[in-house]
C-alpha cells in the first residue's frame, strides 16, 4: 500500500485523462445515436462532457480510487448511455457506428494527447513549472484512451466490438453470437483470477494498445525533432 501523499499524487495525475476518456466515450455514443435517429441519450442529458451526467458510483469513483490506492493508474468506466436501436434510420449502420463511436473517440483523444505531449516535450522549456507533471498527465491520457479503445473493441458481448460484429450477422448466426453473452462474466472472472495468480492475461491482451500508444508518442516527438 502506498502512503497517502503517493496515492493523492497518483489520483491527481490520472484523474483528468481518466475522466475525459470515459466521459467522451459515452458522449460519443450518445452523439452518434442521435445522428442515426435515436434521441434517447440526448433527451436524458447524456450528450454532454459533464462527468456528473455519466458517472457510475462503482466504475467512476470506487473502483478507480481502489486502483489508485494499490499502485495502479486510475481505471474504470462510466454509465452506459441508453440506446433504442429501433429508432435508427438505418438499423445495421446505426448499430455499427454507434458502437464504434466510443472507441473511435478514445483513439482520437489518445492521438491528440500524444501530439500535445510531443509539443510540450520538444518546444517548451524544462524550466516551466508544470513541465514534468504535464508530460505525466498527457502520457497517462494517451495510454488510458488507447487501452479503453482496444478493450471495448474486444468482440465479447456486451462490449462495443461485439455489437459492431453483430451488425453484420443475421438469423441463427446472430442468435448464437448474442447467446455467447452468458459466458462473458465467466471469461472476465477467469482472466482476473489468472492475474491474481501472477499470469497477467489482461496485460498481454492490452500490450498492442500499449505498444501503439508508445509508437504514436515517440513518433510525434521524433517528427518534431526529438526532446531537448
């Protein structure tokens, strides 16, 4: 367990990127659903970047604080936006793009965070009082956004990736795929159990996201002439 100062520092540098990642993810779902003809989320006040409209007591507050207190960066989730797919003007396109909107927003935010990080790292003097903490906060924003995007693209119900795939399926194939959702909790429990046993399955699954985040960050830094 960390001391209180370390915990508070971890929360302070993680919180901005964490909140923006999960709130923008859900707001993107709401925006795209409205574009395809379903105003349900908009009417419930979810088409906003105000965290108060999206927070989940466990996923947005308790779980992230536990993670921060146990030497992890803040991770968690926001309350899913309500979507009534029968309102879509084009059902299959609506399902695909509404599902993809959240991960796509995280990819955009992660890339923008990497670009801002590169600008500060290469163009701002290290004498600036917020130089180090800004780089730490932006680096975390890059990683959480790409990890959140990749995680949600996993094709396991009810994650976004599974809904994107289901938009291409029909009849019996769709029924069998959606029925697989009953096994998802057991899969996640198994992955968590393996992690507690020292087999870091989640880390292996998210390694491509981490590698891509590093590649984009160092790519932008390199394009701007390197640090220092």
